[in-house]
C-alpha cells in the first residue's frame, strides 16, 4: 500500500531501467489526465540533459486530500520517485511545489534529511500559489519561474522549454510516490487512491483498482443519494444505480463525491461550475465568456427557471467549450456539466417543470 510504506530515503538515484519498469507497470499519471508516465519521461530524456522534474503538490481541487496525505505520511517515498525520475532523464534538479500546510512542512523536513542519498540531484521545495488553476502544469512552472500562476498559451510544450527554459516534466505527488515504489522494489500496487468526500469531511482510502464503487461506499458506511461525482470538479457524474469499476480512467484525480439523500445533482453541479468559473484567470475567450454563461445557465436549471430553449442553449454552450482554451479548464468544466445532463435526464426534465426529484424522494 502507498501510505503505509516505510518512509526512509532509499537512495533510488540511478535505477537503471526505471522507464522499462514504468512501461511494464502501465503507470498512468494521477493528477487528472491519466497519461502514461513512461512516454513522458522518455520524451523529456530525449530533449537532453539539464532538465527539471517538478512534483505537483498544488492539489487545487477543493475536495482532494490524497496528495497532502502522501506528502505528510511518506514524503521520502515521493522524493525517491522524483529523484529516480530526475536521474533517469538526466535532470539535476527536483522542485517540489506543494500547497501550504502539513504536507509542505513534512516534505521540507524530509528534503533536509536526505543526507546525500540523491547523488548529483538537488531537491528544492517551494510553496504553491493558491487556487484551482494554479495546479495546471504550465501554471505551476510559471509560478516557479516567479510569474503569476497562470497556464501559458504559447503552444511550446514544457518538455521542450519549461522551468527557466529547461526541459521540464511535471508529475503529480501520487504518480511520483508510485514511481518511488517501482524504483525501490520494481513494482507498485494495482490500487487507486481516493479522497472520499463525506458529510463528516474528506477521508483518504486506497482500494484495489477495479473495485465496485457501490461496494466501497457500502463498506465505508456512506449512503448515496441520486449519484456520485467521480474525479472531482473536473470529473463526471454517475447515477447511483449504475455499477462503476474504480479504475484510474474513472477516478482521474481520485475524488469521489457522493450526493447525500435529498441533495439535487443539478444544484451541486451549479455550485461546482460557479467555483470553476470563479477560478479561471480569464485570459482566454472560453473562460472569460463561456464559463460565466455556463454558470448562469446551470444555476437557472437548478432553480427550475430554464425552459426547453434554455436547456438547448446550455447544451450548445457545453459544446462550444469542448476542446477550447489554452488549457483543459473550460473543456473539463464543460464535460462535468455534460455528464450531469447525461446522468440525470429525468431530473433535468423535472427541473424544466419546476420540480426536483431528489427533494421529492426525501419528502416521500
Ligand atoms: C485547471 C487545472 C488544474 C489542475 N490542477 C492540478 C493539481 O492541483 N495537481 C495535479 O497534480 N495536477 C493538476 N492538473 C493536471 C496538471 O496539468 C498535469 O496534467 C499533472 O500535474 C501531470 O501529472 P501526472 O501526469 O502525474 O498526472 C490540473 C490541470 C488543470 C487543467
Ligand atoms: S483556458 Fe481558462 S484557465 Fe486555461 S489558460 Fe485560458 S483562461 Fe486560463
């Protein structure tokens, strides 16, 4: 298991076949996009020596706690993974960018305890800028370069020119903890690490990949209302009568947010879109104009004030945002709304008549 691994620096600089181990394990990034890790390290290695490995511990997703938990409980494992990755790609520097709090303090302490196990690799620890968009990889690099933490729209990939113009790879904290296990032992667990958002607060748990969502929720004693938001604010809705296997592709950034009994999925979607619209730094059209309109329309739908034309405009606005913007923010926000419309068609129809099925189910 990830969080219960012994946390001592293992001296993983110079694991000879790390990229092969990553490829064989099929490790996908755990920061949201689920991209294969081996291919990204290969690319930055091919870009030449002198690069940087950035550990993304921003965790801007409001419901997520898994990365702070890992930084607090197994900071050396995360650093072992980052140093092994850096050595493999010929990067002399690892930069950890983590949200203020116990995770940042723990990894700062751990960096000071490494005692020369990292060979020529230097580990630096920097406090992250706050905010949802500050965790996007080019925004992290902009912050580390001393600029505002905004995604850049240059089209130049980070592996070609990232931090201080150097080849850069940005990896999520959990991804690097798993890389650390691969470097230490040659394998990493086939599990997903989740933050379960419950009424009593967030709970971090690790379950076998492919576990059935309803079984996990039952075991955790969490009763579910109309559905579950999987993957956090950039995630997708699934109705509670559908069985979902908890794979990396399904859980993405790892957040599981069940609706409470009586909680309306469309009202929660409106709150989520409100947060996402406010989080945008408004440097591209889709975020500046599209997200505020998406928020207005989802609010109106949740309040039962949207007629058939309004729902049509909502669907059109979703379509206009997909594959637009300098980063995935508008795209992913639109997909969250699209998934609500797909998962809860009866609720959408009820709201067009000014009713709410979730509220009615509790009153009955
Ligand atoms: C708006 C936005 C916010 C993001 N926030 C985070 C974050 O807080 N932490 C994170 O690891 N990845 C975040 N990502 C994903 C990163 O851009 C990047 O894909 C990730 O750090 C790569 O690491 P991985 O391959 O290990 O997943 C965000 C992406 C977007 C579009
Ligand atoms: S799409 Fe939105 S969040 Fe992304 S860079 Fe453009 S304005 Fe910023």
